[in-house]
C-alpha cells in the first residue's frame, strides 16, 4: 500500500506530532512496511478457521481478588486525592 506525504502530515496533525520534512521519507517507508505486514497477517488469518487457532487459557491457577491497603503507595505520590494519584493533564481540548 502506498502512503503519500499528505497522509503522513495528516497523521501527524491528528496525533498532534510535529513532523519535519526530513522525517517524512522514513515515516512513509515504515508505515508502508507496517501496512504490508498487516496485510500478510490478514491473509494468513483468512486461510485458517477460528477453530484451528490456539487459544490461550490460564490453566495454572484461578484468579483471586485480594484487598490491598492503598495508603502506603498513595503516600509516595507527590499529590493525591482520596485513594487516587493526581497527575497533570496531558491532553488539550481542541475545538
């Protein structure tokens, strides 16, 4: 699948990542490689039925719920509220 410079720039804009002109050829190559790999996986999955595919099952132990006192770890946080860490917002509201 061919990726264009415009598509790379649009992905950068959507992802809020600045992409310089010197980075574009490398990104195009990497994205095309990734998409080709996904196409190969899609082909492979269409050749096998779902029943043939192995399923990972946890046969070693049962899951168990354990009550844990969060106080010691919360005390390590620079800022907390109730039993939660307070962290700075990293996403901006763009309208």
